[in-house]
C-alpha cells in the first residue's frame, strides 16, 4: 500500500490502514516538519474527525482557541459575535508533523524527500525520485492540486476557471500593530473570496483568496490589505502563494484501486475555504474503502466503495456551491453584508455551519429567506 503525500489526508489514510494491519509506505517530497500555505483554522468538524481517528490529543499542535469571530465589510467592522463552539488555530508545520508522527508510530514507513514523479495505473506502480519504481496493491494520492496520481490515472487537471489563488503571511505578534483574540473575516476585498486574520500564539496569520478568473490583481489587493491592517506599514516577512481548489472537487476521485483524497480530489469547501477537516475525512474514507476492497479480494472495487462515503462530502459541496452565490455574487453580497451587520443570528449560524452543527442546505435556506425578505423590504 502506497500513500503519496504526508499532509492531513495522507497521514490520516496511512494511520487508519496501518492500525488495521496493512503494510503502508508513505512518500513525501518534503522533510517534516515543513510549512504549508493554510490559514490553520481547525473547526469543530475537524476536531470530531480527528478524535474519531487518532489516539493522541491534538493539544500539542494547537496554538490558539477562540469562541467568536469578527466580520468586516472592506475595512469596516460590521459584526462581532461570541460562539459556543470553539474554533482552533494551528500551524501546518506543527499539525502535519503531529499527524505524521502518529502514522509512523502506528507502523507506517515514511520516506521523506521522495517525490512521486509518475503513477502508472495499469500495474499500480509509482516512479519516485531517489530510488527504483515501487509497486503496490493500492495507491492513495494526497499530494495536492497538481497531483501526479490524478495524471497517472488519466484524469484531467482541475478546472482553472474554478481554482482560487491564495496569498498568506505569518506576522510575529511583536511586529503587529495590535493583539487580536478572535478570527477576523473580511468581505469585498477579493472577488468571490475573502481575506482573513487568524490569531495564533506567537503570530497572526493574514491571508486573502479568491477565484483566479475574478481577481486580476490579487497581489496588489493583498498588499493594500496587509498595509492597512498594520498601520500603513508592510511587515518584512515572506509571503506565500498557492492554488486552492475552492469547491473544485473531482466527481470521480481515482480509478479502480488508485484513489485521491484531500486537495488532490479538490476538497476545499467553496464558502468558508475549510480544507483540513475534509482532507482528514476523505483520507479516512479512502482507507476504509481500501480495507473493504482488500477484505473482499477485489482491489479494483476500491473506488466504487470509496464513492459511497466520498459522496457525503460532495453532497455538502454541491449545496455550498449554491450558497456561495448568495454570499459572493455582486447582486446579493451587499444585501448579505447589510443583513450580517444587523443580525447576529446570520453570523452565529455561519459559525454553526463551520462547526458542522447545521448543514449547508439548512444555512442556505435560512440565508435565502433573510436576503429575499431584506430585498423586498
């Protein structure tokens, strides 16, 4: 069994498989701990999935917890709420290493600095840098948007039209102009996206993301946003950028005995941008499908088994795609923001959605009713 990629989806899949007694090899191009573009938000959904899979508490990887959020229209604060469910914040440097260490302790053989160059679907073979080709009964590709596993099974690249671009920077707290204690969400600074400020223990993470085709000058917008947040000064810290599959999921995440999970399957939620929870969920589902296929002596049935659980995620994403038209569409967004400014319920239910305490369909219906009522008044 080969898992390509040691992020949350890969580490989760590898851990589940190894705990079930399978021989698992995990390949990653990096050396852990390593950093990754990600706001580092861990929702209650992520917490539930983590606790269902892993054995050790995640506390060593948590850098901050908050029971609320602040919402902005541009740079103007329009709403601040407290919330019963905590939102956690981590650095991917710590969190991914924490997951991967548990996978290794469970028996996964981890080979770092082994970039997967190509996957040959007919004989389930992986060509990796620094050694001979490796063959396995099953392969899970968890290596991100530009997945060689996806190419190897003949799947097209994720649609550029639906890809988002993300920019992000970590600013040490002693270099920042203030000390926030809640996550801050900024609308109308990026088209079909948003900007954010997430508090951490020793830093704040500031980012911006939006659909590529809608944002011709994301870097310029991010520069102005960052300067405005920090009292007119640009912090002398390194930026990062990366493509994000913003609801741009794959309908068929693999072929036969070769599966895709996490960003390789396009599993970043298209309203909140949450990815870690769905990465862990899909890694777990892929591993469970492989265990069932192996038990049945039918490796080629892994994809069909995976689709049974994978469809739970994509059903949520289809509802979220509809909902984001209410949140990001130019006609409805100003109305949404006016309602958000006047109603704490809109904000608290948004956080309920992030906590997986209500569904996307329920929130979309609630939001549509509120917007229609406001539009008609």
